[in-house]
C-alpha cells in the first residue's frame, strides 16, 4: 500500500519563528489532508490539498502531486501551534481510507 | 455547526470485558469511517460505511471487533473480550455523499475520539 513519510519527526521553535513541515508519499493520490492534533487528541482539519497551494492565515500548504510531496508552512508561530501535525492521503484505488504519516511533533516555546 | 460526535470520550475497562463506542456523523454525510490510534503513531484505518453498508474492513479488525451502522446514521464499534493491546484512541470520521457537487470535497472530518484503557 501507499507509504507516507513526514519530516522532521520533532521540531522545537521559539514563538515568532517560521517552519516548514514536509510530507512525502509513495504513489499517486486522490486526497491529501493536513491535520493538527491538539493535546486532547482532536484532529483539526487544516487543509484539503491534493494539488496546488492554499493559504489560511498564518498557515499555507503546497502539494506537488507529480513529485509526490506536500509542504505545510507555519509563519510567526505561536504557543497554541504546539501539537502533532499529520499528513494523510488516499491513494488512487485506496477505497477512500486515509493513510497517515507518523506526524511531526511541534513545540513552540514562549 | 454540529461536527462529528463520539461517546464516551473515555472508557476504562478490565481485560475480558466488552465495550461499545458510538459515533454520530455530520448529518448530511453518508460515509463514515473508524480509525484507531496508538501512542506515538498516526491513526490507522479500521473500517468504513456508505450508508448502512460496511464496504471495507482492515486486517486490524479482528474477530473480536464488530461495527454497525443500522440505519445509515450513527455507528457503533464493539470490542469483545478486550485485551490490553486494544488500549488506544478510537476515532470516527465522516465525509459527504458527493464531493464535487456544491463545492464539496473528499475531506474527512474527525470526531474527538474515544480513549480506551484496558487494565
């Protein structure tokens, strides 16, 4: 099945810094979503982005489907950005199930 | 805006007991998914429904697990004879019927999860 790798696994930033999270996937995808998992375990939708670029406030994402990667940019990070960021994909013929990466754990210190 | 809801949020049980979790999807969503997340890992797919039909089950879903969606609305996930290895967060997600109509997408929306601890 399709493989999803995220990097870096851990990231520590000071408040106000910018960061880039990367997601590589091993095959063509029909769906790619970025999530933020808060300390209580809730998965919060950030972007639905199987291709192209989107922006939402301080966050933006770019997926280059032909090269099988996606990037999540966080600018002017805040302590509330701390948590785990997951990339998840549905492979072509993947019957709608999301395959998640292992996540990037972000800690933003004041 | 009512999102996906799950009940209970936490469950502690003793090994060998049966447990049942409930998921209520977003009302207009006809696809419902169950995932399991263990500590330090990303969620893993368990099963999914389109209306009341269970269309796919993962190999992770052993014979002790059963899921239903009897009227195509809420769903239940039952684990019989729980084992310590079943301790995990159980997540439910839903998706709308026809992405592409009225600007819809394939986006899956997740509930808050049920955290199961088996002692």
